[in-house]
C-alpha cells in the first residue's frame, strides 16, 4: 500500500487496509497516524543520505522509532506526528524525561549491536504536521538530546 493511501486512511480514521468505520476508535486512529508519520520520517532520513537500520526497535525499556546510520554516526530518531492545530507542536514533545529515555535506549541498542560506532551517537527528532489540506510538513532536527 502506498504512503498516500495510508495517509488517506489515517485521516479518515481507519487502519491501513480497513474498510468502513473504526470500531476500536481513537487509539487505532493514533496508531495509523503514527505509522504514517514514521513512514514520512524514514523517507526524509533516506533522502538526507542516511541508512535506516531499524524501525520500531523494542526492548524491555521502551522503543526507538528509527535507528539510522549517518556516515559513521549512529542516529536514534524520535518521530512525533500531529494533525495541524491539535495539541502541541511535535517539536515541543521531547522533554528532559523523554530525552533521558532515548539516551538509555541508545545505550541498550549499542550493547545489543556491538558498541558505539566511530562517529558516535546522535539523537534526532523528526516532527510531522498534517494540515487539513496540502502536503505534510516534515521537520528534521539533529542532535536534540
């Protein structure tokens, strides 16, 4: 299924491939919105020359949305997706507690995958805003934590 179709279904409140109304409600809508935002973020990182190593990597401590390589650096990327006008801007969503959790998760990734690369580790944020009309706005900020 292409990204445009996933976006249309997310905006309609349906999970990808689902027909009709969503019986599970808002939680399912939020998951679809998040998946769409992560797809856009992965594309943005790839277009910027990065290599996506993993998506939705999980361990007991939590989840990393995207793990990528940027040259010789490892990038742990948090993705925040919002509809325009709802809640706070996605770039404001990574507060000190979340940043600390991302640092711990990065350490866990490194422990599981052979240690730090020569270029070190960086934590990035990709914010996705979906306006009522028009193309999504995708912002990538490097080194947020």
